C-alpha cells in the first residue's frame, strides 16, 4: 500500500498567500518571454522560495487513481493482441517529483520532466530518501512498482524523449497517461495554445490513454497575473478543444467560451470532470471545501 512521505518534510510557504503571489509575479515580470524557463531555473537554484512545493503528492491524484478508475483505468495497457504492458506516464514540470513517485507506486512507468537542473537534483534526493524510508511501496503487490526516470528538458522540445529512453517510439503519441498539476497555470497565457498542442501530440491516440488535469487555481481572478495564472475549467476546455490555436479572451483576460465552434485538429475530448474528494489546502476555499477540479481528456 502506497504511504505518504514523512511529516518531517514541511513545505516552505510561511509567507501570506498575497505576498508570495506578488513575489512570483514580480520575479516573472523580470523573466518573461524567452527568459521564462530561466526564471524557473533561477528559483530552483536559489532554493529558498518554492511556494508551489508541497513535498507530498497531490491528494486529488490519489483520489483519482483510487476512486475514478472507471474513467482513468489502471496502469495496465491492453494491447490489440490481448497482451498487456505498463502504461507510460509523463509528469511535465514535475518539481520535486512527488507525483512521479506516486504514479510509480501505482505501477506506471513514469517520466518526470523538469527544465530546472536543480529540481532534478531535488527529485533524486527525495526519491532516495523516501525509498530508504520505505515510503511509496507498491500500491498493489500483484502489479508491483513501475519504473521512473527524471529527465531534464523543455516540454516544448523533443530532445528529452531520447534522454528518457523513448527515442524508438517516435515523437508523437507516446504517453498513455499525462498528469498536469500546476503546469498549465505555470504557463504565461500566450503559451497556452502551444501547451494544448504539445499535450495532444504527446498523448497516445487510444481510449485507454488519458490526460489528467488538476484544475487550479479555479477562483483566482483572470486579471490577477501569475504564475499561477487563473485556470478555470473553461480555459482547459477551450484550449484543449483547439490545440495550437489562439483562443479568444475578453478585456478582463477571461477566456470566452465558443460552444458552437468546431473543434480543431488534434482536439482532445473531456471524458470526466469532477471535484476531487480532497486536494492540497491551496486548492480549497476558506471554509475548507474543495475549489479544484479534475478533468480527464482523450483523443476522439
Ligand atoms: C509551479 S511548478 C510545479 C511543480 C510540480 N508540478 C509541483 O506541483 O510541485 C512548475 C514547474 O514547471 C517547471 N517548468 C516550467 N516550464 C517548463 C518547461 N517548459 N519544461 C519543463 N519544465 C518546466 C518549473 O521548473 C517548475 O518546477
């Protein structure tokens, strides 16, 4: 049974939310456009201000794997000849790698992708420590643990696929599970069309293959800047229905729904949408109720 990491690992977010969000906004105002990836790398290099880093896997992912398998399936992929293999999973912008460790414990062969080299060092340390403490043991002994690889690279480039040992699979349709937690909201709004296109390209066109998005922050005003940028359900819907295309926003920076527009090439279809039973505190309303959503997407 997969267990949670030791309580001694405490996230370093003692700043009030408004202060921490202002610091993030200021940092990325200085690192916008072509300097954006370096902006993330610099935060990891300094290591003293990582306000998104919860140090434990997202409870919403555990809830999804445990209680929504009727939508997302299991780590087992059934091939046309009836044989099976483990699904390949990707966690883009995996940070410290906590969700990578969880998916591995559930039997997936997981790639954790990070642009920041220091984040990858943090992943290896975290993996080593938690394994020596016997955390993240196999969720189901009959399935066992999958493999894991932490890889440096830019989500939008292809070179990391080779480093992940996936070169033989080409450049498209490689992963049967992609988990996005605080990666979409880490993108500047101008990057969202490319984010959707890349997700569509990397996800295997197979009904057993799913992109799982933990939608966060769903209640932040659109004009509040970021990261994290406002990410209501309609933003995921419009971008993933029109991968690579410009999506209309109103003057307040809110996505405009186009319910009657044809889907674009490579569009993903939303096959599940719910509020998880639990999520990190940051994804809850002041009264403790969950504000986040889970959405699950597939090729048509
Ligand atoms: C908000 S953090 C979330 C990290 C992790 N998902 C978590 O919840 O702890 C976003 C992460 O994405 C990484 N990142 C940003 N842009 C990236 C890119 N283009 N390719 C790969 N990683 C990227 C950053 O270095 C950062 O660690």
